[in-house]
C-alpha cells in the first residue's frame, strides 16, 4: 500500500451521479430532476475550492486525466452549455467525457476554483480501482492546499422505473446496498461490489465507487457518511452522498 501523504490530505469526498439530467438546459420543461440537482449542488458545495474528480471512461480504455485548464460543452447532449474546469480557463470548449462535464458543471454551480478529472475504464478490475484510490490517497501537494474528492457515477439503469423490458428485479436491491454503503461510509462494502452483477444491471458508477473505496481504506481513518439523495427518477439509480474524515 502506498504511504499516506504528509502535505495535502483529502478529508472530504462527495458522490454524485453522472447525469445530464442535472443540467436544466438539457431537460427543459420538467421538474423531475429538481431534487437530485439540488442535492448534488449542495453536496459539492461542501468540498474545498479545488477538486479531484473520478469518473468512468469507456470499457477497455486506459486511465486518462482531463486537466483543469480545459473547458467542456454539453452540445452533444442537446444544448451548448459551456463548463470550464477552472475558473480561469480560456481554452475553447470541447466534447469532453460526461463525468468531466458533470464535474465542471458542478464546479461552476458550487463556485469552486478548479477540478481535475481522473477517468478509469468502466470495466476496470476492483484491483485497478484500488490502485487508483491508493494513488489519490498518497498524492501530495507541496502547497498543502485543501482538495476535495468528487466521485461521479450512476447506479443501475434497470430500475423498475426504466422503460418496459429494461427493468431487472435485482436492481433495486443492488442500489439499496450501495446507498447503505454510502450512508455508512463503508469502503469495504463498495469494494465488495460484484463487477459482473454491476455490468448486468448497467451500473456506470461501480468503478468510480471502488476507487473511492480504495482511497478511503488507504487513508486509514474513520469516515462519517451522509446519504443526501437516493432515487431513480428515470429508471437509473442516482446517489448523492458526502463522506468526511473524522
């Protein structure tokens, strides 16, 4: 296991969904997302002004970093909503991966300074997720500036509110177990998620959650969790939670 950093120490982590539904311009005329949007912005606002975000990349992809000097746009999702990853970013907007767009959108809404995004393949092994989590726990910043961890990922896309034929009776129990793990700040419960089951239930957040599990376990401290939101408004499980070291 990598050593815990002696400089910057991440002591707050927030879990949010990777949902375009959060962006009002992408879902005009509906209030369906009001509750999860408010919960995500509230939770993200608890983080320090600098963030590291973790999200899922395409299956089989190599780990990648989206640096904080870039800007993204939601134009591929239906509206050209521009979201810089840093308050001072002057780069032209790009079609960045969805977790990076969501992280940047939340940064703007929360009034934070910057966010760097680490992407890990959605089918990454639990061991690879733990490795990234340990790397984040051991990373150091000579300036010692506070940094928060934003974990971006969805639950099952096969909940009973999914379109006919898409629902799976196991999905609600799966998401309930994830919600309990997030509420109890239980890293091991996240690490015990079965990747095969998560894949069958179309869970996009499994790998980022297991990065959180590896990170929290590597810190070697007690975590206190709060489940801010857990529901499936459009057939997809969305969880918002906050973990604080204490």
